[in-house]
C-alpha cells in the first residue's frame, strides 16, 4: 500500500534537517503547518461574542474541539496550492534585488511538486 502524502512529508522533514537542506526544511515545515491549519475546527464567531467570562467553560479539555480529517485528495490540493503560491510569488519578484528570493521560492515549489509527482499520489 502506498504511504500517504502527509506521512511521506513528515518523514522527509528530519532527513532534510539532517542534510541541512534549508529549502526543503522551509517548504516542508510551512506545508505541514498549512495542512494542520486546514484541519482546524472552524470557529463560530457568533458563539464567541457576548459570553461573560463567568459563563466560560472551565477545566482541562473543556475547550478542546475535534479536528477535521483531510482526505488524501484534500492533502494533495493543499500541497499543490502551497507550491502554486510559491511559484506565483516568485513570478512577481522581477526586480534584480529580489532574484535570490525568487530562486528560493521556485526551489521550495520544486520540493513540493516532487512529492506530488511520486507514484501513489492522488491527482
């Protein structure tokens, strides 16, 4: 069975850290963070307004909310969006002073796209 994309990325992070690959570490950390954020439970802002502090829940675990679980297709979509975001940002950095940043963004996008090109990744 193929390993899920998120797991492959999580396993690649310490390897990139050991190899001192700053580009891969940056791309993987940011993308894994984006995946974690995508799983966060939506906050109902209406419920947050007008609640007196004395009516707030108290105690360990009272404010915990179940996280959403992303499907493999949704994970692929988030990773693709992260790569596209880097490529778009690099395309906008046309000034010679920003050439290094554009190169780094393209390299980060390439790291992410390699994960998407691996066999077993949902399209």
